[in-house]
C-alpha cells in the first residue's frame, strides 16, 4: 500500500473540518500519508464492501418475505379463531334451542 506513484505531485485542496478530522484519525505520521493510506484502503476494499452490502440487502429482502409470511399466518390464525368462536356460539345457541324442546 506504500506506493510511490505520484509522490512528486503537489496539490492544494480545501477540506471541511469533518473531513480533516477523519483523515487525521487515520494511522500515519503526516497528513499526506494519512490521506493516501485512507484513499488507497477505501479503493482497495470497495469491491468487498459492495459484495457485503449486496449480501446484506439480499438477507433483508429474505427476512422481509419471512416477516410477511408470518404476518399472513397470524392473520389466518386470527380468522380461524373467529370461525371457531362463531361455531361455538352457534353450538351454544343450538343447545339452548334443544333445551326448549326437551321433554322431562
């Protein structure tokens, strides 16, 4: 990573305080070496970061589908519970009707 390419180039750039702080927090002795190391590291790892991000996004999509499936199952269970409650009520009503006709 310590490439000597372009070391003879002098550039003047303006940076925000935040960017300067980020660069200064990098390992190295001088601002130029910190900046160079930071840029090269980002450049060298961008493909790996993109692959990881793609993987995470696929996992998110998969988990969202699983969540939709669970919600659908919960909704179905709720519908079944309502049907059972309705049937139970009808059975109780039939039981009450039968009691009216029962001869002792």
